[in-house]
């Protein structure tokens, strides 16, 4: 019998339902309530991925909350607080609350902000690892991200793309479909190998193995890998 509530952050991978871990499946099944980052469960990528591996998810109560992605840090903090207070109330009712997140909850996940707030209040939290887009895309392409001594840089924002491309080692540019034409222009003439995956793990997945193959416009879920030539 459950004696206390808690908050999970469950990584469900990035598209392929076969990538979801056994632990993630177990935690989903044991959840009282699932909090989704969308106001429509059927349009929520994380929910759709989990549903293919855990059909029982349809019998679990869901709470759909729109996680508005804005640049203003104060607005983001306010949104996180609202989401957290909702989860906190459920935990006070001895509920096990789980946030579904694509990829891994330790990597650019809204859940991490919720967990920080919960831990300050003494609420128990646990993150369940998921396959990240960084490793999944590299494996889909059949390339390594780094060898012995090679640095790896994960770049979530391409505003300073010129400076970022000067970093040593391998660069992974995440969710860069909206700025891909600018990125391609900056990459031209550089002694690098360029790869990309769009909608990794999904039926519409596309892989590119050169800068010229990458289209000038892409979906939000486009990941670019830039490797220095030996």
C-alpha cells in the first residue's frame, strides 16, 4: 500500500517505442496520474510513444498542461511554479505523479525544474532514464560522437552559431530545423563532416550524411552532428 506521494520524471526516448526502458514501462503502469506537456494527449509526442509500448496507459488518469516555451526567464519560472503547484497538490493526496518527457529527463527537460522545486519542499522525486536524441541520432547514422580525447559539445541554441562551430571536437546542434539554412551557410567551406537526423525514431525519420543533403528548411526535431576531420 502506498503511504506517500512522489514525482517521477519518465524519459520515453525520442520516437521508437522499442527504445523505451523496462523501468519506464513499470513506472508508467504504477503511476496514479500522468502529467503531459500538451493540452491534447493524442498530440503529445511523449504520450504517443509510451502508448505504443504501454497500451494500459489509456486507463491511467492524465492531466494535460501546456508547457509554454518562452525565452523570458521570469515567465518560464512562473509557468514552472504553476505546474509544480499542481503536482504538489496531487502528491499531498498521496498520489504518484509522473511527467512523461521525450528523450532523457536530465537533458533540457521541464521536469528538471519541477524536480528542483519539489526537492526544496522535501518531496521525493526520481528520474527514469530514457534514450536521448544525441545518442539515438548518432546510432541511426552509424557514427560515433567521440573517440578517446575528443570533446563533445551539446548546443541547444544557435544564436551564436559562428562561435559554437569553433569549439573543439564534436558539436551536436539540437532542435535546429528553424535555423538550418543559416547553419548550412556557416558550415560551408569548413573541414568537417556533417550529419543530420530529422524526426529520429518516428515513421517520417530522415537521415542526411552531408551538409548538401540537408534541406534548407526542416522540422523542429532536426538534430545536426558536426565532426572534425582527422
